[in-house]
């Protein structure tokens, strides 16, 4: 898979993630957990360009979102909302930043429609007055 294709797929999924985020926040739920190292790596790159980040989150979530630290492990609670909107999670969600697919997690998801994972960040509403908080890795 070429880098351009990889980044494009990850950007598409990041946009979907932000759309799911907006739906969850509007319904009074917590922000979704970012469990994909591959998609999070692209998010970090985007967050390094605050204007592009603000435009991208506004396009997909209808508001500016910040990148914040939020570590945890457990059931990923937003998968059903994603599936309702877009269908099954694609393989990229189970791929690390080095393009290695976690076959065990992907198989468990395909068999159970659930994802159990760890995460270290999440989106949060931004006040719009400051650059998104791009956390360092």
C-alpha cells in the first residue's frame, strides 16, 4: 500500500471518527476513544497544522475539536454508531503506525462486532481561540 493511499484511507476514517464524535457529543455521550495507532498518527500530523486541523474537524464534526490525552482500556463504546452510519470498521482501525494489522483484534471484531482496546487520546470540544492541543507521542 502506498503512503498516499495509506494516508488517504486514514484521513477518510479520521473524518468519519469526527462525525461519530459530533453525534455522540450532541447526544450527551462522552467523546469516543481513539484506539487506532495508524489513524491517530495521521491525527497527530494534522494537529501540527492548527488551521488545517480546525477546518477538517469543522468539516466533519460541525465544530472545532481538540486532540487531548485520555488513556484507558476497555470496550470501545462507539463502534455500533460507526456501523450504523458507515458499515463495519475497516482493517485500518486495527493497524498500528507501522502498517502491521493486529489480526487477533480484527478477528475478534469480525466475530463479535465488539472492540476491546487501549487508547491514549480522544477528541474534545475546542474553544476555537487556541490551536488544537496536539499531544506529543
